[in-house]
C-alpha cells in the first residue's frame, strides 16, 4: 500500500486558522484511499518547520509527501513546481525570524523541482471542475523553506516524491482582509483526493 504523508501548517500572520491544516484534517477524516495516510501539522518557523518535517518523514517513511500551505493571495489551487534556495521575509515567521535574502543551503542547488507529473495532476483536478494552476514560485517564506527540505530529502532517499500545494482561504474563513478570494473547503479536499488517486 502506498504510504502518503500529508502536511499542513499552523496559523500565522493575521489569520486565526490556516486553510491548509483545516483541509488536512478533513481529508484525513474521510479515511481509506487504498493508501496509508499520515498527517503532520508544521510550525510556521523557518527553523522548526524543516526539523518537524524531517522527523515526520523519518517516522512515517512515506512514498509520497503532499504538502499544503495557505496562500491568502491565491484565487485557486496552486500546484508548486519548484522550491528556491532562499529565505526572505519582512513580516517574520511565528518565531519572529526575518531572514533577508538568506540561502537555505550555501552549497545546495539553486532550485529543486518536484518529480511528480504536475501537468497530469492539473488536468485531473481540472476535470473535476476545480480551479487549479501550476505555479513556478512558492514564495520565499516558510512554505518554500519546507518544500526545499522535502525535495532535498527526496534526493537523499531516492524513492520518495513530494509536491507542494498552495490553497486559498476556505469559504467562511475569518479574514481581516475583505478582498481575499476563497474556495469551498470541500473543493480543496476533492483536489487533494484527486492528487492521491492519481499518485496511487
Ligand atoms: N503559508 C505560508 C507559510 C505557512 C502557510 O500556510 C507560506 O506560503 O509560506
């Protein structure tokens, strides 16, 4: 049976909830996909997120890691193709860290790419009538930092694959900003289930 680790993030910034963790909980509650599903909530911390992820991967030894994060500026599901070797944040993470164009790994690759068939995943999600696009930048904040760690571990481990998916706010999520787009949580979950089905 395919072992899948699904990660989301704790709340950060102006938001009391994180749509990614809400989606993880809901998807996990559906159970059975012909897959062995484990979940992990990552801290929004440049230092602790990759550590927590590494521990979770060592513990669960997944075949595939599906990572979810909230992007309040997203208007649809965003399949992230690449993680960049850089950290930058004026806002700061949940520990108050504000890296200023710092490399993640001085000796590491400039960019790491997912080896999952991202266009096939996009088509499968589109076929369900859910808005989705491929993105070529996961930003320079904690999601990108965690994604870089996952893709680095994929290289180390050989067989493991990973993908990062940014989610908009979910419909009904409390937001201090009125202009933000949202999506029904059920649609986000169907998109994640579709990714799982395609992977299996
Ligand atoms: N989104 C942030 C970090 C945690 C999250 O859910 C990001 O896009 O980097």
